[in-house]
C-alpha cells in the first residue's frame, strides 16, 4: 500500500478508483478527514487530504500527529506528501516540480512530537536527512518513466502561516539557505521519522515567493490557483507511474 497526503490543490485524487472511505480515530484526536481507500492501476492506495476534503483546515491547525499516526497504523510502503510552495531560488519558477532533500523549521506552537508523555521514555531521532532516500528515488524513477521534469534537491523552509511571507522574511530565508517556502512541511516530516515511515514530499512551485520574480509588489492568488490546477495533472501522472515502479 502507498499513502498519499494531498496538499493545497489536491483535496481529491481523480485517478483513484475509490473502494471505500473510513473514519479512523487516533490517540491524538481526529485526522484531517476520513481516509479514502482505492486503487491506482490495481495497486492499493490510501489518500488523506491534509487540509480536509473542503480545504477548510489552515496549516497551523492541522492535526499532524493524528494524520501521521493513522497512516502509520496502515503500514504503508511509502508515504508521499504533496505540497505547494513558493519559489525562492531563481530556477524554482511557477509550475516547476521539486523533490526537496532538506528542511528548515520556522513553525511554532504546533504539536511536533509523540514524545510528550513524561511517564514514557523518549528517543532522539536522527534527522540529518529528513526524507526517506528510497522514497525519493522511487519518485525520481516514476517522474522519469512519466516523462515529467522534476528538480532533484532543494531546501524547504517551513513557516507558520496561514499568511504569506513578507519580502524581508523571504530575504531572511534565502540568507539561511532556503530554496522554497511552504507551511506544512513541519512537523509532518519529523513525526513521520518518529514513526519510522518512509516519507518524502513532492513540491509544486505555485508562485515565486514574495519579492521574487514577477511578485515584487504582490502575489496574485488567482494565478497561484491556476498554476496548481495545471501542475496537479503532472503530479498525478507521476503518482500513477510510481505504483508501476513498485512492480519493477
């Protein structure tokens, strides 16, 4: 089984042949919504929209612990997290697809670990390389088979949201070494590592970050949504080939 977490622009997965939907409760509360089970090219898939089926949950209110816990209970082979980002690096222009390989966490006030029970022992997880390399390689192979261009590597800056950043904040992130900016990368990646999940994101550059490219004065949100609509078809193409790669 593969698990797919849908981000902005992917509240549904049209290529999924749905077999059932199921509400699964967790010790950490409710996940973002019912899980959708189905198949892609006869391979079992479970899909969970990160922001809820109506895109009603903002980044800082997502129950990341419940989302990752419920997926972990299903023992998926890989967890693919789809996320929209703003491009900071010059080559990360709207419409580009990227496989980040590093992350910087600027979020705060989120439930960020499962080790918060003082009566239980905890573990210092190794987070040197935050994403599963085997999952990243599977995505790269799938993109090649799907004939979709994808950029291998990049530093994801996870900010609090839900507002977009100021131009000065983007300058700061760039100075810190960030190449793209999003709002949902953490604590999702760290929780996945705590649970031992084979987790990796695929990022869609929905817009140039504040003060970059054509967005010197403002970010036109209508154009952002148009880019997401166009790019999600490419992401779905990669996901369809990803399940086929599992047979190779």
